[in-house]
């Protein structure tokens, strides 16, 4: 276990610190989770949901994949979203991208990354949809930063297309879907202001007629 000693020692220290500040924290949390947020973010090791939002375990239900792709045939992602929305009743869904995302940069390059190409094609398609806007930007960095933002916006749009989310909106104003981008360079989160929280937020072709 020597290979993992850094992690295991860190864990002991972390658990002791939390218990010192909040003696009943783990005992209480072990009985129930009531997170208000679902986070769909990138797998990148530099963008951990709890740490960058200053929250503790129990605050955020999390799904992460390469380049925070929201793809409606991804049953892993859909199962997480379904459980979060229908059972945990989260109030907010956050799609969070980050500038300098390796997945987005890989998708923008003309290189093949083998098995991952199929996954990256989701981002290539966002690029294709907004090619004119991207081509108008002056540098590769501006183009990749913008594609990071567009990929998040596309994720927010795709989530609002899900029938069981539209069903929830018939009963109230939750879940609200938000798009954020994180900067690796300064640790700040930036709200893209692309909230979706009602059927009217969805293009007519993507709206379901659901029974009340
Ligand atoms: Co990334």
C-alpha cells in the first residue's frame, strides 16, 4: 500500500480536520444525501467540483467525462441526471467547462486519438455548427476558449431537450440548468448566463407534449 500512502495519509488528515470542526458531520451525512446541485463537468484532474466551489461532501451530485459532453445516448450520464432530478430533486444542474480543456483542443486538432475520436466527434459537431463564428476569431486560443463556451451552451441545450426534465418544469421551476466555465489560470468560475428552466427555453421542435 506504499504506492497509495500519499492518498491514504491525506485522507486520514482530511477526515480528522472535518471531524474536529464538525464532530457529527460524517455520522449525519452517512444517513442521507440531499444535494441541491448536479454538476456535469470535465474529468480533468484540475477541475474538481467540491474543491473549486468550496463545498463539502453532500453538496453536489457529480458526473464527469472528457470535455463535459452532454450526449443524449449516453446512458451513464442520463442515469445520473435521472436520479438527480427525479429522486434527489436537485434544484440546479450545472454544466461546467474549462478554458484550456484538453478534450476540446484535441477535437479542434486534425489528429486522431484512436478510440476517443468517437467521443470527441460530439465537440467537433459543436465546432461545425459554429464554424463561421469561430473562424472570425483572431487566434487559436480565442477559438478554443469560445468552443469551450459553445460546448457548455450546447450541453445546457441538450439537457433542456430531455423529456423527464421538461416534465419537471410542468410542476415547478426546477431544475434550473446553468452553464459555467472555469479558468485554470486564476481558479475563477464564470457564469455564461445561459439558464434554461422552462419549456419556452426549448426550441419548438424539441418540446414534448406531456400529460399534466
Ligand atoms: Co477538460
